[in-house]
C-alpha cells in the first residue's frame, strides 16, 4: 500500500497541490451521460477548428502510415485526418465504451470510404503489439490519464523506431500571446469558458508536461502551441544496433 502510494505520488508530482486532489477525484473516462454532453460541445466551432488544426499538424509528420488516436472521444479528429490524408491507416481508442459507441455513430454518419478501427482500451495498457504504429496522437485526453508516465511508456512500446507521438492538451499557463491571438479568433467569451474549465479540470502546466515526458522512456519532449492546445512532441529515437 505504501509502495503504491509513493509510486502514485511520483506520477502526480508535477501537479500543484490542489490539482493533485482533483486528479484523484476525477473519473478517468467520460461515460454516459457525459459522453452525450461532450459530443454536443465538441461540435462547436472552437472544437471543430482545433480538430482541423491538429489534423493539419499531424499530417505534416505522417500522411500514409499507421496512426493511433488515444482517448479519441467522439472521433472527430479521425474524420478530419481521413479527409486530409486518406492513405492513413487509422485506429481510435477510448477507455469509455460509451464514447467508442458515440465515435462509431459519428463515423458511420460521415460515410467515409476507408474503414476506421474503433476500440475500447486504456492508455495504461495499450492492446497493441510492440513497434506497430508510425504515429500516436491524442487530443484533450492526457489530463484524464491516471498514470500519464505509464501511458507514455506504452506509446513508446507500440511506436516503430523513429515514430513520433504528438499529445495535445490544454495547459494551465497558456502564454499571453497565444491567448490574445485565440481571443481575436474565437472571442473572449469562449476563452473565458475555457479558463473556467481549466480551473475545474486537472490540466498540467507546460513545465509539468515536460517533466512527465522526462520521466518516461522518451526521456524528453518539446512543446509548441497549435491554436490554444499545447502539443507535446516526443520521438522514439532509432535504437542503435551494436551487433
Ligand atoms: C475530453 S475527452 C477528449 C476527446 C477527444 N480526443 C477530443 O479531443 O475531443 C477525453 C477522452 O479521453 C478518454 N480517456 C480518459 N482516460 C483515458 C485513458 N487512460 N485511456 C484512453 N482514453 C482515456 C475519455 O473517455 C474521453 O473520451
């Protein structure tokens, strides 16, 4: 019990005090009826624009390989990716069975030609073989993961050598220039709502996000902003073969 507590503390370390408690209290998945509410919110322009921005960013790195979206939620990012890069082999995964159902409905309604695989699973224990994906992405899900370092290690395991992870999430310390630009684009009201949301969700700071990457097998990561989302980029460096 003591060992479990200290290992949890290690992973929660980058969060300031009260956010650690939020993290302990918050449910990891978004089950029914939360999935209906989130699905509705995610159809608004600010969300849809960010799926588009993330998809454009992702396809700069990978346009025809095997790609996994962790915590895919309603599946909109997969649809944007499919439209931009039809050659991508797409898999979406979510810990919530209700969200997987919602994503299946949204994707079926969009009548896309290529198949998109949707599965239930956790970032903690990815149900995929070692070295099997070219790229792993995730939007607005990292702050839900109970054990983000284990999640990063799992991503490292399933990525091919040279593969890349890009993990997009809201952070607690958005730089003012990013905030001002987004305010011009989306209006202050939407950003105010985002800020209020940031107070009740256990988002990480930029520094904490980098610390999590540093604790993982990736050993390091870099950050950049894509719209208001902070993107953590981590690469699985080619393993040197000494034989
Ligand atoms: C805020 S939603 C984001 C959904 C979508 N990616 C988006 O950008 O709209 C977070 C999603 O992450 C999922 N999730 C939370 N913890 C997870 C975990 N450990 N593994 C996989 N999915 C998880 C939740 O069920 C939920 O659907």
